[in-house]
C-alpha cells in the first residue's frame, strides 16, 4: 500500500457554501438554492456544514444578470476594500457583504469551499471551472466528479491566465468550483439542465465527505481546456456586429476548430474562417451575456493536469 | 355563413346553408404597400439584424409588383437588448391605447405605438398599409411558426399555405391566436393584413445562424407569394391543418407567487405535439410530477418561453383543427 507523503495532507474541508443567483437570470442555480434554503437534507453530509446562499437577490428578483455591474467580476482587492458610499454600485456592496460572510478572501477565516452555480446559452454541457491549476484538492475533486458522471462528459475549463482570469464571487473561499451548465436560455429553467447541475453538486459533496473521512486519493491526471484568448465578433466602425457565429461552429463547444474552418457568417453570405496556425477548442460559443463583453467565443487548448496524492489531515489530529 | 374580412366580390355558386368553401372565389385588392419590422421585441435577434440589414440594403425585399419597406419598431429596446423599455410594444396596439390622450409622462412603447400607427395605419382606416410582416423569436422549440389572427383571414391563410409548401427547411405550423372577440393588440393589426413569424428555439439576446436563415426564408417566401398574388395568380381552395389557441396555462405557484414546479422534461421542446390526459406537464424540485387532467388532448406551444414567466404563461394550449379555405384571386384592373 502506498500512502500519501505527510506533506500531501490537507486540512479537512468543513465549511462549504453553494452559491446560486450570482447572475440573476441563470435559473438552475437560483431554483436549486431556493429549494435547498427550504429543505437542505439533500446537500448535508457528515462532518461538514453546507450553506446554500443566494448571492444577488435583487438581480434574481428582476431576473436580470445584474443590477449595476457583473457581481462575478468584482471580487478583487480594489472593490472589496472600497469605502462604502451612498452611490456605491449594488453589486460592489453585495461583494463586500459576501466577503464578510464567507471570507475574508485569502484569510484563514474564509470558507473552505464554494460551488457557484451558473448557466450558459452555449452548448457547454456540464462544465467545471477551475481557477488555480495548483489546487490539488480541487483537481482531485474534478477527477472524482468526471469519473462519477462518465460516460457523460464533464469538461473542465481552466481560467488560470494572466490577463483573462477574472475576480469571481467564489474566489473568496480557499477552494472554488465554478459550475457552468448549458445550453439554457437566460430567464428559462429547463428540467434536464437543472438535473445535470444537481448531479455535479451531489458528486462534489460526496467527494468532500469521503475526503474528510480520511480516504486517500492517489495521484491523478485530468484533461482540461486552458483559456487562451477571447475572440470578438467582426464589427463595423460604429461597433455594430456585422457577422454571426457560423452554423458549423454553433453548438460545437469543445470540438476542434482547425485553421481554415468557418467561424463567422455575415448577412451577405460571406464566411470568415479561423486563420490561426494550430487547432483550438472553442467554448462559450455564442453566449448571450458575452455580446456586451465583446466575446463571440473563447479559444482554449487542451492541457493535462496532474494532482498529487491527497489525504485529509484529520486522522492525525485525532 | 362565413364572415369575410375585406372581400370585394363574393361569387357564390351555391345557395345552401351548408357552405362548401370550394365553391367560392374571393377577390382581394393587391397588396402594394408592405412593411417588415424586426425588433418589436428588442432582444429577439433574427428580426433585429435582418431589419437593420434591409434598412441598409433593401434589394432583397423588392419584387416586380411591389417593394417592402423595412422599419425598426422599438429602437430603444433594441439598443438595450431588452424585450421592452416600459411595456410590451406588441400589446400596445389596441384602439383604446392608440387613441388615448398624450400626456407628458407616457410610456415609451405607447409613444412608439402611436408613431407607428401614424406611419403605417391608422388602425381601421382606409389609409393603412396593406400588409405587415412582424418578426419574432422564441426560446420555445416552435420551428418556423406562422402566427395568424384567424382562418377567416383567407388571404393570409393562402399565404401561410404557400409558405408551408415552399419553405421546407423547418416545420412551419400555423398558430391562430385570436381568442374570442378580443381586439388584437399586436403591431401587425394596424395594417389591413398582418403575419407574425415566430422562429425558435433561440435564446434572447443571441443570434443563431440557423434561426436567422429560417426567418429570412419565411420572409422571402411571403414576399414571393404576394408577388404572385399581385400578378393575378388564382389560388385554388384547399384544406389545411392549424392550431387554434384555447387557453394559457400558468406554472404552479405558491401563495406568494413563486414558481413551485418547472416544465416536465417530457414536455420540454414538444411544442405542437399532443399532450394527452394523464401526461406529465410539470415537475417539482422534490421530483413530483403534475399531470394534465383535461378530458381531451391539447397541443402545447410556447412551452417554456423566457418572456412569458412574467406573463404567467408556462405554455399555450391549442387545439388542432382542419379548415377549408376558399379560392382567392387578386382583383386586377
Ligand atoms: Zn416577440
């Protein structure tokens, strides 16, 4: 029997939160969190506290992505330390509140783990979003979830990137998991999408319970899609979109896009092709919320990540 | 007897009470003044982009006997990529609203409705435009749906029949929206005749190439029909299947209005398929099914439409009927 080196022992994960409604019109997470606030039996596990939480209640009320600004982009030091004023943006105020309950971000007092539930209009299936490629605990969890869901696929998007990483709501916790399930229109709840999201949370919580119980997870590796570049729509001088996602690319999230493949199509029938040098894997293809962010899709490349053997330090403490 | 919308001449070859529609030929004036709008709802993007495109380059809307004029119905909603700014524009064309006094604090869509009514109406007058195409998208799986007020509108039923036969890249069901004697509140009701196109599924705020292609195909097919009609082509009588609105079904809600159950996975995406007594309609988050308890099958449409949560509509219940439509022809000079 190989045992984890003592260096690989990690603190148990006791305080867990599940966020819904970070974007108020992504309804799977909104409905699941509301449901669990009334009846949390489904998400409770031995040896941990799991707290469901609605992060942006005013946006949920309006069924809008946000009120003043995107809540999932303001968890940086600048916004979290902004002096409270009368005209402070609603989402910045919420971010500070969330940071005070579940953080402070980067401190020992922060929650151990946060799942943040999102939907996309893109055909991304059940996607897990990883922020830190060195987070062995989370990589091990993703490995566990992928195995539990197979043969259904569960792609992992790695957003660890010097310019493209954004300050997410879940980043207040020590370990953070973005759950992104699609395709689903904003403001709509589909039973199949809700069910897929629910399965991810079930397996994620099962993993934490096993980990806390002292189970050792041997070294593992997973394939991830590493974010590389944002691609905007072709626009005219006035900034208006002049070509759309080509039907050969639509719904083809995670599929290889090779040099010369069609990417955009304009209303006169002209095709714009991918002119890169190597194959990329597009995702967030034609996401509604990203038109304003000037993003038609993001290019990713496939990378294999490995995680060390991990084990909870709980047994040694007892 | 049949009621006819604006027949100029009715040739009745049989004097019996049992009306055989095949014995009629109904004459209509040609459709010369035609408008096309695409952004009645500012986040339904097929129409938004097509209308903008045609404003720059309208050649696609030209036919031998007429040229259709594109216009933007709700530019402020379009700019913000929202359905509406103050209220639903496509519910703002009742005579009562169009003739209300103009106080300074009017809602934007009411102001727009009055402007559009001046440009292409006024509703019910002799000066109205002949025909309006109104382009919409839905998050429901409705294909390339043709929305007509009622089958008594024989000219538009011929148009729908022509589109069904000539645009075959998507299903093109006919949706009859007139419920009882209710006056139409839709934008196309200000013209003599109107047809709304409802293409889905497409999320709001998103342009899908496939939905855009279908929308474009429908519009071109409609314009082709009008051109043939204007040239004096006789269109013979026919029978056709169409779905007529019966009632609207809301989500099960708690006493404080919260949705308690969602569209059942067996019903999702099944627009225009029969829902039989005993079939599941909704599912609670505890996994309980709520079944349809009616006596006869209905045909749900607008299943899980994003914009209808606030209107308290989970789906529209339709009946499937067969109609016989008499022959028509344009009255040419
Ligand atoms: Zn619409």
